[in-house]
C-alpha cells in the first residue's frame, strides 16, 4: 500500500536481540524483561514497572490490582467515569470486575474527555476516573489528577496510544495511580505484542506482579506487603495469594523493547516533524476538523473529521482514499456506546453524547510513522481536496 496505517520500526538491532534470546534458550519472562522494566520505569520517572503480554492485559491487571487493594478496593457496583471514545479494552476490564461506567462526551477538537462535565459525572458511588489520551494527544491530565485528588478517587491512566507525549512538561502515563502502555506493532515502540504498567505505589506493584503470574507468591518483590512468608518452602513455591492470570511477556519481547526504547526519542521527533507538515496543510481548511494539540502530542496518527456544518460525503471520501491506496480507519474505536458489546455493560451517560457521535460518523484517521511521510501527506491532501469539492 502506498500510505499504510502501520509500518515496521525494527532494524538490525531488534533482529540481533531476537537471535541473542534464541541462542540463550531462555524464552519465558527473565532477565531481558527485568532490564526492560527497569529502563522503562527510569525513562518515565516512575518507581515501578510491570511488563505484560499486551496493553489490554495491562489494563486488566491494573483494574484487578485496584480491586484487590487492602484499603479502598474497587468493588462491584462502584462507578467509574470514562470517555465515550477509546479502545474496547479500556472498558472491558471495568465491566469484567462488575463496575458501572459513566460515559462522558469528548471535546471535538482534542477528542479527549470533556473535563467540564466531570463534576456533573460525580456521584456518591464514584470511585475512579479512566483517563485516556487519544492517539498521542494528551488529555487534560493535570485537571483530571486534581479532580481525583479533590474527591478521593483513583486515577487510572490508559496511555496505550500516547507514549512520549507531554502536558505541562510531564509525560503522559505518569499522572495516574496506575498507568498503562502498549507495545503493539503500530504503536510508538513495538515488541511484537507487549504492554507495561507503571506505578509509584508499592502495594499496587506487588499486586500487579502477582496477578500477571497466576496470582502466586513467586516473582513478588522483596518485603512484599501482600503476605508473610511461612517456613514450609514446599508449599511456598506454589502459594496463591490473589486471583490472577498468566499474562507474562516473553524474553523476546523484553529484548526487543530495550532496543526500541533506545530509539524512542528519534521516533517521536520524526512523528512530530510529520505532524507539522500535516498541520500546515489541514489546520486552516474549514472542511476538516483535525486534532488540536494539547501540550506536546506524540502523534500516533492523523485524525480528520468532516465538518458537520458542510454537506460532505464520508463514503465518497473513503472511496477516493481507497482508490489512491491510502489506508484509513475509524478513530480509535469510535463511540464505544455504538458497539454491540455495550449490551453487557452496566452504564449510563452524563448528558448528551454529541461529539463522540460526530467523530464516529464523520471522522477517520490515517497513519503516522517515525520516518518522513511528507510525500504521502501531500498526496492525502490532494485526494481529500478533490473528494470534498
């Protein structure tokens, strides 16, 4: 395809890392994963990192950890404030742990949660806010953090689409009590499949390590707050302390992650250079609403929403892009309320959901990659210009 939605970011370094692991004969979670966790935590200035096999698993483990905390655990029936637009596995773990979702509309310009609706969303049953920075663009994380602190709520930051973005000089993925990242093929760095949880909380760290690994005591940090060791080593080796999963990552992914993390600064710089070119072409075109940058976006992709004030046909636009060999897709997962899975949820909405529906019905995104895309972006502009006349 001429303009792909996703492209490989691997080079000789990643292939060599895979060969080193293969030659070692050690494939399950081990030294490479440990080193990647330490490097990732240091890169983003957090005390603890726990690698898992996907960003979706990171969300699942994070929600589980908050549900097994000794004090103020999330409990079935508790309410969580969430944005109407995000990926499905932002929401599924909340449903799976019996939580009620309160959906809030997004800001049409940033595509992130409309923080002006937070107080209206708050009830006596509210226990947490799910913060999502859509496609590289930071949400109003300082506002969300302050709101949670004011009302004694957990802030869960799903940063799977926005690694290396910043707001108020601080990285996204560092504002939450739990913060999650994804290393899927199309994301800012890729380990094939993979995800990470960051936290400064010792108990949450210990819980996440237990939950990713069958719920047992093996792999617990020294001085774990979760249990007291007994004298029976035979039993201790297979002692289960919380309900858990097996969502461990592979050594292959840890080794590749170390190489990719070394390249992240250059990757982000290239994405931002492409974004400046995209903005120059589309920012002042009244036919399109593009994502307004909040802070410093890491530009996962480029979103375009056909101006609802104009009579523009998205189906014709999409046919034109397809004919030009340009990849495109719905913005993240669109308005989650429009998906069949919502019938399984306990939820309600805070006011009308208008902007998320506009993005769902009139929007799309095209890819951004960590190399020069100016020629592709120029072609995109010509195709869209013709298709919307």
